[in-house]
C-alpha cells in the first residue's frame, strides 16, 4: 500500500502563495485519482482538488477554482497543489489522498 507524505505548508500572509507537495512511496502512475483535502480547526474535512494520474484531468472545489492548481509528476511520484491569493479561510491542515490512503497533512496558516 502506498504511503503519502505532505510538505510545503507554513505561515503566509493574506494574498500570498504556497506550493504543497505530496510524495508517494510508490508509483502513482496507475493509482487513478489523487487529491487534496483540508480540515480547519473545529470543521469537517473538505475536498479541495483532485487529479487523475492516468489522464491528468482535474476537479476543484468551487471556492478554490482559479486560485489553486493541482498538478502531478508521475516520474517523481509527486502531486502538487499551487495555492495563490490565500486568505484566512484557507487556513487548515492540508491532506493528500489516494483511495483509502491518507497522509498526515501539512498545516497552512494564512495570517498577517
């Protein structure tokens, strides 16, 4: 079973950008869909974005469509989430997902 490790989170000012990375322990080429979710303190986990590792097609949650971009590098077994124009509502623990496998998450805090 593949393992997922997220990185790239941190503190950023409103309007700033971050790139999150998700490293898989094995090949992602045939995993199918990989995605990013987020969970703010006291809130339920919510879907952010998804990419097909086979076709490269993407799906985004409405609030992040535009400012966020999900991408992949099959050769490196990596999935990324470019986040632009961040605001306080984007503060959360961001988790990488593939099927029933979850990473531990990387925290993102948007604050001045």
